[in-house]
C-alpha cells in the first residue's frame, strides 16, 4: 500500500534513511545526521509504502515501512529522496514507488522530474525509465560526483 506521509511518519522515515545499507562505508557521512522532519513532509509530496499488516509496523498506516519517496514539485521538479528498506530490496517496492511518483508528477502537470542519484542507485533509476543527463560535482559533505538523470513524462 502507498499512502501520503504524515508528520507522524517523520521518525520512521529518518530511521530508514540513516539505516540504509546503501550508505555504508564511504557514503555514511551523507546520511548520518539526515533528518526527515514534519515540516519537510508538509512542504513536499512524500509518500510511504507499507505492508498491510493490521498494526505490526507501528506507523500511522499500521503496516511495516517498506520505503518512501519525496517529490519536490519545484520548479524545478526533483525526486529528492527515494529509499527502500534493506529487507524489502528486490521485492518490487522501488518500482512501485517510482511508478507512483511518475503518476503524481504527471497529475501535477510536470513534463519531467530531475534526479541526482546516489551512484549505486543509477542503474535502478535507469531501469525504471530515467535517462542520464550529466554529472553533479562533489560539494560540501558529498565528496563524490553523482549521476544526474531525468524522468521524461511526456
């Protein structure tokens, strides 16, 4: 199930970001202090994927948190965050979130959505329809170049 995030989800989303296996080792510094706040959720299109489960996950929807995304409608429009729980990797959660995000972006009248990808995630984004447009140089706490991609929604 995919539903709109609420302020009550902020803590669980922050834990998912900080605990992501994709950000271990040299990438850990990028997320170690990251926080998804209630204000961030209120300001952007943030959606969570949960397993239907009658209260087993402790969240507002009652199910275990599988992943989430945050779409900034812009301008410019950008997929700011997309995370899938480590234990839900390979189950199609990311594909469902990407499809949902593209539907939301189209409904908002967008013709495209930019993504600055975590380098190991580029292949995933390309597999769900994003095309590489360039590279974003290292800046601040991010000491590596990142792929820049676009989902064309025409």
